[in-house]
C-alpha cells in the first residue's frame, strides 16, 4: 500500500459525542447515533445555537473603514 492509499483508508479518531458523551461511531461522526445527530440538527434549525454578532453603528463602520485604509 502506498502512503496515499493509507491516508484514504485511515479512520477518524474516536471522540466523545458532543451531545451525550458516548464514543462516536464512524457512520454518524462526530456523533454516536442518528438520534444525537438529529438532536444537534434540531438545535441548529430551532435557533438554540447561534453565532454572536456585534452590530455596529454607521459611525463605527466609517471609523473602522478609515482605520483599515490607514494601515
């Protein structure tokens, strides 16, 4: 077997499921089961997970643009 074939057949490391902590399974990676994967998907779709956003005022945006232009 060549190195490239080894990389293709290499398995992912076994890690704990982010939902329940059980060991993950390759079929559902990084989760341990379809149920945990579905729970995670539902949390994303329902808005339980979110990316924090800082909204800037127009004056702040202008100041930021000016500073980036200055270097």
